């Protein structure tokens, strides 16, 4: 039988003695621990107690120095890296997967809802708008015509409502877009190349390099081993705030179970669905369909889906069942939900094919490369955006983004620059859904375009801090706002 130590570290007693024979280096390490060679080729030694191992200090290669290093190539990271580089900062982007876009591509989340306010006036533009315009050139986006935004014409509202749940809210047409995930991946890499951003894909940012409370760079792991990027500003755009614990930054994780962001999702697309047939069946057999969906849920499947809406994709539907969980950045939970999601995907699709008209010849074309994560760590920043801030009538002095709020009384949400700055940490920004906010704010304002906007502000601020040789919390807010406006960001005044 293996001892627990052997079991924990995946090494057999035989291997252990074999390795010590090769180097003859096994010595007692005190406190019940032992020192033994980690690899035959290195002189590294680790102390092992059974519950933890103490890794020996090691030399890590600095593969690059930069002005700004961004960890995470999702919506927040793309906004941050592009904006930093376009403002003159030598920028590095580190992404764990083989593509850019985060949930917006690998998570199969392809809807950018509500870029207009309740009157139909556009309030989110900047890099999100550029992304949609680039997609347009390849028929990769679908949204209501600009001249219709704000219209309350009944026929138009009905037309757009039928096209997409997101195109008309409160009996008014608005600006929301369905986007192509695969084309987006390509466009994002074009944007990196054009801005001369040194990008490392297949690379996990594991910890920030800290000098006291000052961030000095990032360590990342990849097939090339463990390497470091030294930088003047570090931006955490991992979505989950992966760098925060190691930077000594405070963070919050509490989410009420009833909230949207409390759920993980396993997303997949079903193709070759005859949606006309399905819609016809749904219209004349609504009761029967809902009974079937009840039966499906009893079997472990789930019934809801959204349509693609893109040109030539009229047979594709997106399913994204939600999963309660104990923690969205716990590897065991992520694995559990990934396994469960895949099992239930088959249950659902088998049922649809057999019992739901329109799905007879359908097939599962793709499942998410990136499990749907909605809420992880939220940094405690220089300012925590709170539920009450939704009632603000006057923008914050350091407003760096405006988000539409679908509430008649408080139609605009202002985001302050301070919510990107981790309290008590220098040279670091958080530009993703881990921004400093309570759960209510995060639940409403952590969407794709919100994160691009936060990233865009963080990137411009980082470049400004580097140029001026100052900490990110000292940047000139008026100059930052002027830069953002020049980039097409819509701000007050
Ligand atoms: C099922 C589902 C449906 C949703 N529906 C919508 C919707 O319809 N519209 C909408 O706008 N939003 C929607 N959202 C929310 C939205 O997708 C996210 O809130 C948004 O993508 C967050 O952006 P982000 O940049 O913070 O994080 P992410 O999109 O998660 O991107 C983070 C990036 O960082 C990378 N990364 C993470 N950790 C590391 C690391 N340690 N090292 C290197 N790279 C790392 C990831 O691979 C990823 O590319 C939905 C979310 C889910 C899960």
C-alpha cells in the first residue's frame, strides 16, 4: 500500500529510493519533512510533510520585460492590452487557452446586450464598438439597424422582438448584438498584432512578482516551463482575480445563491435544428411542449436555449444550463460541473431529437472550451461600487465608463476608476469581472462589453502611469478621461 505522502505527490516508495540513489541527496528536513531532489537534473529540493510540501527557492527565467503585463485575454484583458499598447506602452498579454476572447468566444457566450440606454441612445462604444464593426465586415454580427434604436413603433418592436429577445426592451428597440465567436477569435489576434502586443497563449499566469506591496511582474507556466515577465504595471484580467491572493490584495467572494452570478454554466451549440418547424410546433402545442420540458428536467436535462441569429446560422441554438456550486475557481467544482454538464448535454439532446419537432436531424456541434464562470473573487479596491451607487444622479469625478441600467428611474450606471485599483497594492489594476463591487452590482454589470470598457480604461491608465513614472492611483483623471473620449469611449459631459 502507498503511504499517504507517496499518494499525495504521485511518487512511489521505489521511485523515491531510486531517485535518492541517483543523487544520494535525501536528507532529513526537520518537522517531519524530508528534502529530496525534484528532478535528477536540478539541485532543487522540496520539504515534504504529507499535508504540504515546501518548495525550494529556484531561479526563474525572465523571458520579457515590458511596461504593462496583462494576465487573461478575455473581454477585460483585450480591452486592457489594446488600450495600453495604443497609448504607447510596451505590452505583454498572457492567456491560458489557445484563443482570445474569454467567455465571449471559448465560453460560447455570443450576445452583447444593451449598449443603448432606455431612450435608445448609445452609451457603450470604444473597443466594443470597434469589435462589432470589424465583425460586420465578415457578416459576423447581427443587431437592430442604427436608425431604429430608440423606436417605439409597434411593428418594428415586434419584428425585433421576434428576431431576438435582446433587441427590444420596454417596448423600445435598442442596440444589442449577436456575435460570431470564431471570427472574433481571429479579429482579436489581429488587434494584438496590429498593436504590437507580445502575446503568450497556452500560458497560465500563476502569481504576481511582488516587492513589498508593489507589483513588479508576473510568473507564468507553459509548455516552455516557468518564466517571468517583469513590468511596471500588472493588470489582472483573469475574470476570477487569480493574482489577487498572491499580491496580498483583499477580495470578497460572497454571492447570494439566487443571483445570476452564483451559477456556473456548461454551454453547447446544437446545429441543424429546423427552427421554423420548432416554432410552429411551439405555437400550436405550447402546453404539450412545457410538459415535455418538465419531463426532460426530471431526467436531468434542461430545456432552454437561445438562437444564433447570425447570417447562415439559422439552424444553430445555444444551450447554457446553470449549475449551483460551492466555488467557481475550485478545481474540483470545475471538474464536477464539466463532467455533469457533458452528461446532461447528452440527456438533453437525446430527448430533443426524440420528442421535440425540429430537432430530429440536429447534432451537437460544439461544447464550451471554457466552462461558464460568472462570479469568483471580487477585489476590494480603493472604491467598492455598491448597490446604492445605481441611484447616483451625478457621475463620479473619476467616471471611466457608463453602463445602461434598464431602470426608468436610474437609467445610467457610472463606473469610477478607483474600482479597478486594489486597495494597499501598487502598480496593479484589476480589469475584468473581479472589479471592486458588491455582488448586486457585479450581477448586473460584469457583462462582456462592461469588462471591455473597464479594460479599456485600465489599459489607458496603465500607459499614462508608465509614461509619467507614477503609481496607477496617481494618474491625472482628467487626462485619462480625455484619452478615453478620443478612443471613442462615451463619458459624461
Ligand atoms: C453562460 C454564461 C452566459 C452569459 N451571458 C452573457 C451574455 O449574454 N452577454 C454578456 O455580455 N455577458 C454574458 N455573460 C457574462 C460574461 O460572459 C462575463 O462576465 C465576461 O466574459 C467577463 O469577462 P472577463 O474578461 O472578466 O472574464 P472572462 O471572459 O472569463 O475572460 C478571462 C480570460 O482570462 C483567462 N484566464 C483566466 N485565468 C487565467 C490565468 N490564471 N492565466 C492566464 N489566463 C487566464 C481565461 O482563459 C479568459 O480568456 C455570461 C456568462 C456565462 C458564464
